[in-house]
């Protein structure tokens, strides 16, 4: 799952690392304990497009997409993030999403010398029952969805 890069006016959250320190990105327990929604502002844009999935700096999804994912996978962590548009004086609620991380690489996976993925092969036995997940053991911050969830998202 990745953000559509063709949308040049897609909203862009600013200052996320000030609200969520970098060391917390992998330790969601510390963020879970705090029930207050996070607040960040959007980069100023003439005609912002509110996409359903924002890939960077952290995975943020719209409320509509959250509802679809929750129907398929209960073990996904969600934290509300309020995105403020200062120009338009509006706010939108998005959700920081952190799906389960699985050690599911097959021995047939291949890597380039810099340790990025050349050929990704997943162990089917280790992903059974998961509709959305991250992959442990790779440099890339990949979020994988199965076909059923992908079709529902579409």
C-alpha cells in the first residue's frame, strides 16, 4: 500500500516529528497511553486534495479508510490526528495507523547490496489470518494488504 504520488496537491502534514519524536515511531505503547489526539498543521496549498492514505512521515488514513480496515483486521493500532488547515480555518481527523509487524520473509527473498529489497517473497504460513501488516527485517517501511482488503479499499 502506498500513496498516489501523481496527486501533486495532496495534503502534507507538517511538524509530525515535533509532535511524535522519532524514537516513538517504533514504540506505539508510549503513544497509546496518551488518549489526547495529536494536532499537526498542513503545508499551505492553493487547492488541497484530502487523500485517504498519507504515507509519509507516518501512515495517516482517513476515517472512511479506517472503517474499511477495521472490518478486516482488529489488531491495527489507530490514534487520532487532527490536521489543521490554517488558511481555510478547518480541521480534519485522520488516523495514525500502525498495523502488526510480522517476521514473514521467505528464504527466497533477495536483497541488493545496500539491503533494499530486490525480490520480495513472503512465507504464506506466517501471514495467514492477516489482512494488513508490516514486514520485519526490511529497510523499507512497507505496508502489505491482501487482495480482499485491497478490493474493499478500491
